[in-house]
C-alpha cells in the first residue's frame, strides 16, 4: 500500500447537483427530517476548513449543475452533467472534477459517467449522509477527501469518495440507509483510503522490494538468522517480558501496538531500555484492518503497513546486512 505526493494541478472544478450534502434541517439533531439540495456549491466549499492547505495552489471553480434530491435523478440531468464534465475536462489547466451528489442514486450516476466520459482525469463523486446543518456533518470531510483524491497522481476515471474510502464506479453500491459509511464495493473492496489528507491505494500495481539485502537469507545458515520476536501491547502488559527476551539475546522486537500504534507505558519504558542496549524495534498495530497513520509513537513503524508477523520477517531481513 503506497502513498504518493499530491500532483500540481491548476484548477479543480466542483459541480453541484444537490443531495443531503447540500441539505438543511430545522434542527441540528435531525438527520432524517431534512430537505436535500438546498445549499449552493459555493456554500459547501466555504464550509470546509483547511481547504486551501489541501489544494496546494490549485484554484477551485464551483458550478451548480442541478439542485435536487438524487432519488429524483433523471436522464436530462445526466445529459447536462456529462456535457459540463466534458466541457471542463477538455480544459488543459483542469486537473479533475469533484461532483457533489445525493447518496440515493450516486452509484447510477457514477456508472453512467464512467461509460460516457472515458476520462483519464479523475472525476470524483462525493456526498453526505447527514445534512449540512447537522451537529457533526460528514459533507465537509468528504469534500476535502475528494479533493485529495483529485490531486493524487494515480487517480483517474470516475471514482466515489465517502467516509474515507475510495470506490470504483463499477463496484460501488449504497448498502446502508443511515450510517455515515453507507457505501461498499462488495467482493472487490475499496480502491483505496484517504487518511489525514493522503491517499493510500489498495493496489499500487506492484510491491516494492524494501529489504535490499534480503537475498542474504539464501546463503546464511538459518541457525545464524537474527532472532526477532513478536510482542503485543495489552492491558497489564509486563516489562519483564522485554527484559527476559533481551537477557536471552534477542536482536529485534516487533510490537503489535493498540489502535494507531499506541503502546502500554510499562512496555514502552522497557523497550526504550532494550533499544539503548542495541535491540532493533519496529511498531505495528493489533488492528486487523488499516495501518498506522502518521508517526504514532517513539518507535519506528514497520514498512508498508505489514502485520506483526510479516513485519517480523522484514526486521529479520533488515538485520541480516
Ligand atoms: N435523498 C438524498 C439524496 O440522494 C439522500 C442523500 O443524499 O444522502 O439526494
């Protein structure tokens, strides 16, 4: 899973079509009794804090193509929307498009556009499950994430962004009537994720060789391979585990931390001592899905979001040089 730097593009065009993302309710706690398609696209953009930082110099152009509840989507609107997409995509300084859309028929619009646009530039549909007037609306974050995807060098085609996940037009489906993460891509899974404004693609094409000295393993007798052990952080984690391993001659320790790579303080203190004694350390997470985002702890994070068992192999190969 690879993360790429944002590309430099001149302009991103945001086409508004309505939906809950542009919806308003009488009360901030009302997530269902609202009217979709009330606020204009410029209003939605103005409500996104930190938008300029994400854009990295690209300018935004907003255009209202429609203003409807997407349950009422019609073929005439599709035709107009596709024509506006073609118009903007033909401009050399436009790096990609974001389309704000209701969730109800978003998957249908995405597939229609995928078939008629044949775009190499990214066209990213995004949405919200809560109206813009909600206490904690999801629309601004989805909009920000959609911009990050447009800016990513690997983004192309028609994509859908919702709740931190990127879906293809082919596979995306609305699978839940209420929760924020209402979309799924079935067996195919999401195309990627947006984490802290950065895109992580599920399939980067091929996996890089991280350990340049890995072939040493073919010549070195297995009995001489460096001893690397696995530890887990948990309630009541005991420093004596680390001390015992160090005393027995361990060369490396890979720790499966809790959550985003947090480690019990008792274990962390013992690990710091071990490191001072020359033991190599790597950090992973106990969580089965996702990977550590950002620099979570004092320990070096294992490469490529590997799980603790594969990270153990990686550290062992690292220590062979
Ligand atoms: N009915 C709304 C729409 O599709 C639902 C939503 O956007 O979440 O426009």
